């Protein structure tokens, strides 16, 4: 930074680097997005018309799919619940799952266990609702649980675009139970006898 440049204020909207195509800027944003991003949200982020963003997204989809001689990528840009997000291509799911499982330690952190418990008892539940119950940011923990195959994306809310999460059969296997009905009741563990998370 030169002496005559002032640092950007936190409340000043960021602008894409000059001369960079919209598609590349969108690619960078979508790479770090945890939730599907609507065209309107993307257009706002890059300061471009929705029509231009739609065209750029379509070009990214074609590029990643190997259209017109480009290399077909191991991931795809998919529209889910009215928004766009990167996903591993279905044919690579088994090998990616095995890689994630072998790269991660077998023990879950206390934060992961607490988050998993919230999901198990309140499912289906959104990331925002989990964060409200635990009063902390749970983004990285949810990604960990997804990577371990202990939870999965159940569905996307049509109105809010929020992803709902639920536990998988793998969790039941690890716990040695047949159904979620076999989970212990929370009420006896609470001093006031409340029925668990219902009032959270």
C-alpha cells in the first residue's frame, strides 16, 4: 500500500479486480460459499446485472462440464434450491469420501460431538438453527461432520434457501442402534426436567 492509499473501511463494499472477467470473480466467490448462492446474491456481490451474472454462471457450468473441448472437471457447478454451489461429481463421491475419512482423525472434537447431538435430536435442522442453539459459529464443524459421513444435506428450504441437515445410517452404526428412536431421552439429564432442545 502506498502512502497516498487509504485502507478500505469495513463497511465499504469490495469491488472485483479491474479487468477480471465476471466468471472468474464468481468462481472465486462460489469456491468459499457454504450455501447455494442465488443469482441476485451473486450479482450484488460482484456489482453486475443479474442477466450478466446468469450468462457468466452458464459459461462456468459449460466450462466445468467440458463443453466445447474444455477439460471436464472433477467438480460441477450445480443449481440447488434456487442457488448455485460447487459439488463433487457423483462418480467421484466414493473416492472423495474415503479420502476424507482417512485424512481426518477418528476422534471428534467436543464441539463436533455437541453439534452432532443437536442435529441428531432436532433433525432436520439448518446451520443457522444449530448455531443459535450452541451460540457459536458451526460452519467448520458442520463441514467436518459432512466429511465424516455422519450427517447429510436433507433438503433445501424453498423460501430461505437454507440447507437442512440430518444424520446418516453411519451414525446409527457407530452408536450401535437401529433407529433414532433408540437415542436416550434428554429429559433425565436436565435439571429442570425439560424435554431436551424443544424450547431452544
